[in-house]
């Protein structure tokens, strides 16, 4: 998340933190303040609502990417929870979370990459690159 991008976009939209919170559907301006200070991050689905209210793309509110997007970034950009991606890809939540955290020695079978790609709206090759990026 890019706290400055959230703050700058809110100011450009001429909204107070309280007004933005109400439009996004979160409890109070304190939540927006935490996002803008970098002490908390909106959930992926909230990020998408936030971007829509601020007339931005979700990627515009994230820290600029250096290198290849990891699995977590793909999930956040898709606006999905880890549980929903795991379910759509027919994986256990624990397995998906391990993969997202880079705890995987070899790429999963092509079929798993295809299912993850469908769940995330990206190609299987993008998923493979994202898993490799998560491994660091």
C-alpha cells in the first residue's frame, strides 16, 4: 500500500477522512487515517472500493512495483481474499498462504497454475512468476 497515494488522492478529491470512510463503507475516519499513516492497510475488496471512490485504479494506490508482482500483489489487485482464491483454485487455505508467503520449493503442477490464474484473472505463466517472486 502507498499511504501517500491514498492521502494525495483523497485531498485531490476534496474529501475529508470521515467522508472517504463513509463513501468506502468503513467505520470512521480513523481507519482512513491509519491507511494514510501506513499503520494499517485496507483489505483487497476495500482497496477496490477505495480506488473507485477516488477515481483511481487499485494499482495506483499500491507502492510502485519493482520487479515481478508476487502472489499476494496479484491477489490484492484482483480484490480477493486468500480464502476465496484458495477455494476457487481448489487448494487448502494453508497451502495457498504458504505459497503466497514463498514457502514452496518447486512450482506447483501446471493445472494448479491454471486454476490460480483463473481465480486471479492472470495467465498461468504470471502465477508461476509470482510464486517465484514470493520465494525471493
